[in-house]
């Protein structure tokens, strides 16, 4: 009897896979995965309680019409230019699936969001990385890679830096394929590229409700693009991709958007204080416009600081990346959490 072949496709077998930030159990100060330290609007919790009834036996709205209508009003774009995802990660996945096949180039400036790499590898496409300079200014040659898809994380992760509007526009105007502007952290900044969607049919802007809206546990993202692009992404997405409760939470959060804006203002104020104090302790800090900061120190080693903070019940992010070997990424927590972090760092450095 022939032995069944259960081997993976070769490009899947070669993959390492994406390592998300640690999600610990127990009481810790968690500053490693860029979650919002403040709760969502009370309206979200109220609507979720009301929605927990026998209606959950039915499939969710595959079109997420209520969420799209609210986003349409908020951003002054037709609902036909919006698609909803199970987090913006699903939308990023669908974009790569729709545009890049085996051997096709997908370009990004690096270092950036490492999840892009997994999505590209799943398609057996070709990763093209254009190094960021140490300043993290968007390299203009990113547009010259003849890529089917070009990713721009803006603000970038892990640096938190933003690209100048003219730099993004220059890449858009010269790129050979679609350009994806990943704006997961945009609500903590003064930037945004949605106008490019109105002007260029090959631009896709993705956003998430995980960060600024404090809904990471609900997994809801969205993107804006030309109607023809959106029509193609509808073909790729899972038909019931966003569950009923996530849609209820998103609708409520968008009905009370000022809570998100106030929380974002609090995060920005704490971010500025954290950056200033880190500089005072001898750290180099990039100018972040996100809900985290990337910081560098020559000594003691960043890997050791990460471990020592973890022993003290404080989680930050350390990346196994040669460009970031002397860096830590610190999510902005509450003022009390940041005070405790700074107290420990003062002792350690």
C-alpha cells in the first residue's frame, strides 16, 4: 500500500512563520504589542451586551453594511470604495493573494511590519526589501522595483516614523503595480493618504480598529480603494469574514468616535513624555507618530534590558533583526504604567 503524501508545498515547508508579540497570562505591564491602554467607548460594551441573544445563531452580514455606511460618512467616500476585514491583516493577506503569484515581486522598505514577509511567502512571491536609512525616511528607489505590490507602512512599524506626503506621492506616481499604504497607527499622527485613493486607481489605504479604537480583541479592519479594486477584493475575502459581534462593536465605536479621539490624545501626550524621559536616560528615540516608540541604547545591551524588564513584570518588544539588535520597541501604556517602566529603566541603565 502506497504511503500517502502529506508533505507541504515546497514554499510552505521553507517558511519560518510570523512570531507575534507575547501574550502572557497573569499580571504584567504589557507594553509589547501596541494595544491601546484605554477601554473602548462605553457604547461598545452596551451594544455588545444587547447583541448577545439568540440572533447569534444566524450568519453575520457578509457585506458589513452598517460598518461601511458609517465609514463612508466619516471619510466622505462611497461605501463601494470600502471593504471590511477580520483585522487589517486579513485585508493585507487578500491584497497579496489578489495581485502577487509565484515569483512576482512585492516590495517594501525595511525594517518594517514583519507580517508582510509571511504574506508574501505564502504566495511564493518574491520579497524585495529596500533598506531604510537610519533616519527612516522613505527611500525613493522603493518605486523602482517593478513590484506587483508595494507596501508603505505609514506610520512605520517598528520605528513609528511617518513619511512626508511628497515622498509617498512620488512612490505612488512611479510604482509599477498597486501601492498599499498601511495606516494602522494613523490616528496617533497628523498624516494620512486617503486623498491618494481619490486621485489614483492603484492605491489602497488600509486601517484597523485594533489600535486607536481599542478593539484589538474584536479583529476589525477596513480599506479604501477604487471601486474596481474593491470589487476584486470582495472576490478574494472569506464570505462571512467578520463576525456579528465585531460588527456591532465597530458600529458602536464609529457612532461614538470622539472617545477614540480623546484616547488618542492621551496616548500622544504620554508618548511625548516617554520619549523625553528616555532621551534623558541616554536612549536615542526616533520621532514616533504611533502609539509606541522605538529606542536605541549602546549599553547595556538591549536584549539584556528586555529580559531584565520581563523578570520585573514589564513586557516590551525586542526584535531578532540585525538592524534592531540594540533597540527596544515600547508601547505607550497608561501614565502609571510608563512611570513604573521608567523607574525600572532608571535603575537598570
